[in-house]
C-alpha cells in the first residue's frame, strides 16, 4: 500500500508521470481520444502529452487545414453557403461562420457533412503513419469526437472536465463573451454524457496554465 506522501505526490503529478504509471507504453500502439466540453482543458492535456514525445493531433487544427484558401472543402462551403462566409482575403471567416452555425442547427449539420469526411481521412492517415513508425501511444483531441465518428478510430476515450464556473472563467480570459459561450456550451454534449462514454475521466485542477490532471474514474471497456 502506498504511503500518504506517495499518494499525494502521484495525485499532484503532471501527465509526464501518468504516461508510465498507467502502463500506456506497453505492448501495441494505443490510440486515445481526448474530448470534453469547451474550456475543460483538452488542449493543455494534449500539449503535455506532446511535451513527453507522444504524437498527437487536434481536430481543430485539421479543420483549419482542410478549409484553407484554395482547398476543395472551402470551395464546397462557398458553393453551399455563399461568399459571405469569406473574409476580404478570400479565407474562411471562422469566427463569423462559427457564430452563425451555432445559432442554426441545420447549417451546422451541413457544415459538418462537408468538413468531417476530409478531417477524418487526415486524422486516420496521421494515426496510421505514427503506428507504422512504432509509436506506443497516439493522441487524438476533438471536442466533437463522437459526432465526427472518431470513436471507431481510438482505443480509449479520455474525457477532460472541469466545473462550469472554471470553464467559463478560462474562456472569458481567452476573450470569449459569456453570451457566446452559452450558445456553444448548449450545443455540446452534457458533461454527464461525456462521462458515461469515457474510459477515463480527467478533472483539470489547479490555477492558470499550471494545473495538473488527475484520473478519477477508469473503465477498461463497455
């Protein structure tokens, strides 16, 4: 049995100690899907994994790539929604489109149908390449992991969560207006739904950029 001091050190440790402790580097490659609500801490967890040499990819970055100027996905979006979705430089006005589609569920569905297939293709290609290179652990971060159909791409789902108040504070510090935040949050899965689908639930704890991650629930399979 671990001593009280040993337990405290483990609970306060960052993800760098967790990777080995959870046995994630043993055997064949394990692909983890990182998800959770807005402002929960997904990006920070992904960054900590990368700092430990874990190859990882974020769906938001892929989304930017597939909708960049000149891409066939952007042309499809313009054909569907019109040129008003572009800024003066001919690039996708992500802020404008995001604000619009989160008030229009049908438009959001159409946007997803046009962007998600190419995003899934790129994410899967990256994962397969890392596997071929001998990676033991790969991370895929996506707020809409389930909605994108990425559940079948991963071996485990890690849900990152925090209190609603803490999430709102983080996003407001990042420049979001509270009324816009509520619109986004209402369109996401409820926290309890995330938890039910998780193999591991990770509560973000701490202050500023230095909070650590603690697993509070584990489940091997459904």
